[in-house]
C-alpha cells in the first residue's frame, strides 16, 4: 500500500467537516510508482474490511448481487490472468461497454492490474459512435455485454473480442476467466504517469476530444471527490450515473473505494421514484449523489413517507434549484450539497459536509485546487472563466488531450481553462453562470450541438440547422433544432415527423432532438449562424408560451412512441 496515498486519504477523513484546515494543509501525495488496483484495492481486500461488500447491485425485480473486497480482488485477478492469456498487454487500449453489472467493476480492475488502458463506453452509443471510438482510440480489445454485440456488426473491429454473458459467435467468453488463477503477478512496475483511462468528451465544432488520464490523475485525484461527497469507511454510497461517463468513475469507483465504502447500484430500465426511495431505506444507503433531474423528480413525491438513513446527499452536473434543496431539507433534515468538475479533472469545487451553503452556489475550491477566474486577457476577475492553477500542478488534472496520432498534447499554459464561466463572492463561494462555448447539458448528459447538427444535416430535406437548449421543467433543457429546409420543401407536420424519425435512427437516445422549428436562420455578415441569438430567444420564452405554427415537439407525435 502506498504510504503517501493513505496518509493523504486519512488526513481528509479527519478533516471532513473542517474545510479551512483541509484546504490550507492538504498536499497531494507524490507517487512515482502506483497501481491503484494492486497497491490500494487489493490491500483493502487483505485488511479488516476484506469481507465488507465492495459492490452491491440491486436489479429491478429485487434480485441482488454482492461482492466483497476480497471476492472482487480475487475475481479481477482471475480476469486479468485470463486476458493476459488471450494476449492483452500493458498499454493496450481496451474498450469496455456494459451496464451496471458486477463484471464491469471486475473488468476495470483487471485492466488496471495489467496496465492496459480502459476506454469506458456507454451502451447508448450507435454503431457509428463505436466505430469512431475504436478507430481514433486505437482500440485493441473490446469487452462488451453479449446483448450489445449486434452494435458491433459491420464495425471494423480489433482481433480480440470478449463477450460478457451468453455466447456470441466469434467472441471469447468473459466467464471463462473465472477458471483462471486468482493469484496475479504484474509484469513490472506501473508508473503513476502511465496512461490509465481514455474518455471521449463532446466539443462544439469538432469530433469528441480524447481525454487521457493516468494512474495518478483519477485514482489519486479523486481524493478531492471523496472529500466533497463526505464519504467514510463502511458507508453505502449510491451514485446515479451510467457506465461510460466520467461521473461513473468518479462516484461508482474511485471516490467510494478511496474511502473504503460500498458502491451501491440500483438498475432501473426507467427511473421510478418509489423504487428509488424504497431502495434507500431497505438497503441502508448512507450517502447518495444524483443529478438535479433526479432530485427534481423526487420532490414530486411525499418524501416524509420514507425514513431514509442518509447522512450525505450531493448533486452535480448542473446547478440545482434552491427550492429543491429546501424541500429535501424539510423532509429529511439533510442538505443536498452541490459540486463541480469535468471529465478532464476530479471534483474541483464543492460544498463539503458541515459547511455553510449559499443558494445557487456550487461551493468553494476543494482541497488541492487553486481556482482562478481569468478574463480573456488572463487577468483575475470577479466573474470570468473558471481556471485551475497548475503551479503547483494538482494530481487530478489530466496530463492533456490525446491527438489522433496518439500523442498527448500537454497543457502548455500555467492554468487549465475549463471553458465554464462563474462568479465569486467575497467569501470565496463560486456560482456557475454558463459555457464559453455552445455545449449544454440535458438530463445530466453533455450535448454537443455540432454532433446533433452533423446528424440532422444528413436528412435530405435539411439545408442548414442550429441546435440549442430549450428550457424543460424536468430535464432542465432539451435539444431543439432550428432548421432551414431545402427549397420547395413544405414546413409541415409530415416533414417534422420524417426528421424526428431520422434523428432517432442516427443519434443515441440521450442525444435525441426533442423539438424542431422551421425558420430562416439568423446569420452574421460573414454567414455564420447566430446561435447565441437563438439560445437567448429560447431562454426568454415563457414556459406557458403556445407552440408556434412551424414548431413541433416530439411528444406531439404518437406514432413515435
């Protein structure tokens, strides 16, 4: 076990409600050789908490799967040995695509032990998305749930394919790994600077960027996330995130296991508040992190009817309405604490336990981070872009983006620029304002207008289009497309239906365009679409405003259901 890592972790546990001391005195552990799966997780599996559940998965029908730290350590070593026998080597890119099932956690630990690079991938992706990730990510091995194997049909695949579940022709069986030896010996040391995870994150005018994290930047970096969540050894932590997204690694993997807590998962095909609340009570969940969309749905229930054992509640992804925080506080006597970070980082800003909360604020800089608000000229300001000082460099910031040629493009500046705007008050509390680009979030999914526009333009009737967020009472916002049709095409209901059907075929479900309006697009003198004008128009529109004549909403088409 890394002494430096444990010392830093224990300091944050001791100061979990003493923000001033934690922020002033915390120092990132400096580790040169570090493999979190071997040097931390496996050590927990040999210690006093060896038989505590590391993962607990509850299915919709009530069935449960539990694996202790000892069991998960053994299984991941078996899987690692099996993969090594199949040819997986240190540095190989392994695309992992499955739902919240125990093999997901086994696979991530196994890849880490081997020194392979994990490419986390959401099951929601289309075949085109998958092909892009395999090609640009230089993937050498795919590990996917058997039910997802058809998504890979027609994709130029690497030679090694491993199916989790029922047999798939041409794929190796994941379950064969359970017959391998549970004793794993690494083929050499893992450097803290070695690559560990490769994420794809959305951009506005380009394909998704490739974010590379190391064996330090996420495992060590998420000490800040553990601190923000307020986790303690023995906790049962319930985080609502889908596999493949960075927040899943944040709060379903590194942060809870840094704290020696149990990761709790409830699988629902569709969110049901009653099932969620019943699980909190029945499974004795002590800590919960959910996106604002979920919290907004929960307060529609009579929360007082559930006596929950929660000690901590958190939210991230977008600002949380103050009225939601107050409603939960009245019902349960606990306060939902906001936090902020990115795929490129661990948690940067947050409201740790025991601190004063200010309505609308996402909190203060977390231990280990110095947050600057820099204007366009690089000067500090009370309202400007959120930037992370790299002097000294925090452990939880990525080393850089990965180029298509495979080279890491290091951050050359003295600060990492997040692309988000915030204001800071006299007490140091930060309030999120918006993006410097056009990316937005819908139901906690990050949406790139460029990707949606690129898909819509493939419809034969679409000449040009611009996608902006449109306010929505449940999802905060939904993607809306303003469309200029080709000459001679009627802006009718039938045209809108055809475009909605096209969008459903070519876009993952979370990216789905849910509103369409046929317009003459506003442009600058140089011919660029004025997206800001469209976005401002949508933001200013009253929620009760009637649908315009050339505007169409997805819910108005029963044939799409």
